[in-house]
């Protein structure tokens, strides 16, 4: 029995949705551990497109159980919206989707607070996904949060909303009166969802422990990517959760010995949405071309993604941080047309050569990439159905990445469809 973890190794948007969809076939349970509706997992099945923000993409497989762990910040309204959309496309979530009672809620006022904070930062804005993620995690850590299991007690819910709004008074007071969230308005909105919500309530940690005892196979699904981790990412241009391996354990309530294999998902190039340093960013026409070829527009916000060459210094760092066993390399087809492909193999900073990112964000913002240039393959990789069908330059590119970062490539994605995938091991 293998319990596999899928984590993003870049700044998110690596294609985790497709990999989770693929690996879900061999799993009984798919469990999401952190983040919230800031994530956007796109899966294409027979030309039908699904974009999921909160619900694990494993839900697209009939009969699979999907769990949302305590580490996720839960926007109840978004959750029900996604459930309805799936229902309309013929996918029933009844009895297959459960949420930890310990998960903290993203409340409507979190979005209002986030908008005010972003505007107060002015030019220093983080350019977040505006889903209320930061303020919801803030409330959790500051102990003003509301847990999912608490919404079923009227008095407790009302009192917690009151206390949380009170804490935000200075921010909310600056808003025009008709835009200020009130206790009654918030309470009524959450209460209206309560009967539906009750069916989802679950002790996810206990559920997983029982599943392990019954030899069920679990797929652990991370959201965002390593470089957005609140501790190890490009702080402060990060999200507010641990997107690295520790987030799986604390976000679900499971011990490390139950994680058998850690698969990191990586794009054949680099993208980033929102602000923050990006050493290998391409500001020229090629950067724009890669954006178009790769359809690099945010699944959550529609924002154009910044694009650049793959950064192997950061990838090696991500492999180390997460203890990655193997890599799923995505969107290799996007590089099909290129005569030459650059890969970043080191940094220069103040005349010194670095082989790992500096700890200080202000230093990381100043590093200059050192590139190695590899020959392109100039052939549509989606024509290859197995590793042996790839041309020598494509194989050499894969080997270069493997040797540099010290992890094997186990899955190769050569297009958006389910069948445009080569499994190597
Ligand atoms: P937040 O998570 O909405 O607070 O946004 C913080 C930063 O993380 C912003 O730069 C977002 O664009 C980025 N971010 C959050 N979630 C994702 C994701 O799923 N993919 C890519 N970037 C993300």
C-alpha cells in the first residue's frame, strides 16, 4: 500500500490538478491539507474543463472519498458553489466529501479586511488572490478564528463573530457604513448554510487513522507551491500557510510514518502570479510567447502569470525542503518550439556565486541567475507515448534536471488531456 503526497515545487500553478486526477485512480481517499480558495486546480477530461478551488480534484473519480483537513481555511459559500457546479456537470459529491470540524472559516469580513490591507500597502501590495486567506489565517493564529464545528451552536457562533469584528474595528471603521459587515448579516449568512454543512462535518484526523488501519490508499494533496510557503518561501510575497511537507501533517492530523512517497510537481519553465522576486523572469517577447503557449492565466483570478526559465537552484531547494522522492514534470510541450532552452544553475550576488537561495528576502531580490543553455528538441512531445519515443535532446533535458536536483522524473506531462501523460516509474 502506498500513501502518496503531491506537492507543488514552484510558485503554484504547476499542474497539481492533473497529477492528483491521475494518481486518484490508485487511491481510495484524497485529502487536502492547507490553503483555501486561493488555489485553482484545472483538470480537462474529454474536452470538459473543471476548475476546483477547495474540493480535491479526486472528486472527479466516482466513488472516491475527498477530505478537507483542519489546515485548510474554508470559504463555505465557495464550497457550496463548487458542489453545485459539480452537480450540474453530473458529479455527485453526496457522501464522498467531508470537512474537518477544526478547519477555520474564511468569513465575508476577511475579504473586506484584506482589500483594506492591500490598498493600505500601496506600491508594496502583495497582489494576493483576494480570497480572504491572509486575514483568515491571521484570525486562526491570533485566536479570533471560527472553526467549522462551531457554527452549529447559535450562541457561540454569534459571540465569536462579534469578537472577531470587534478586533477588526479600526480597519472596518474606515469603510462607508453601508459596506461595514455586521454581526447579524454575517451570522445569518453562515446560519443559512448550516443544514447542508452538517452533512460534511468529520473528524478528518480520526477518519484517516481508521483508513490507515484498514489499508486504504490515501493521496495527500498540497495546494500552492513550496516558494509560497510562509516559512520557506519568498517572504513576505508568500501565502499564509505551510505549503511544504510539514503542512500535510499539521493540516490533516496524521503522523509522518504514514507518508510513503512524496511526489513534487514542477513545470518545465517557471511562472509566478502576484508580486515578489523572480530571478529568471523573462520580460521580452519570449516571456509573452510562453504565457500564450502555456495559457498562463490564473485559474482563480484570471491574472496573467509572469513567466521565465526554469530555476534549478530553487527546484533543488524545494526537493531538499520536502524530501521529494520523485518529480512530475509538467507542460513539456510548451517548450516544443524552442531552439535553445536555458536553465538556471546558480546565482551571483555581490560578486559571489551561490548554489542555494539566500535566507534574506532583500538579498534574494538582488540575485542574478547563472544559466546553462541546452538544445531544444523542436518536435511535439505529445507524439511520444513512452519514454523511448522522445528524441535525444528531450531525454537530455530530463536527465539534466534529474542530475542537478537529485530526484527522478516519474511522470511526464506532454499536454492538458489525461492521456497526454507518460508514466516513467
Ligand atoms: P494569498 O494566498 O491570496 O494570500 O496570496 C498570496 C500570494 O500567493 C499572491 O502572490 C498570490 O498570487 C499567490 N497565490 C496564492 N495561491 C496561489 C495559487 O494557487 N497559485 C499561484 N499563486 C498563488
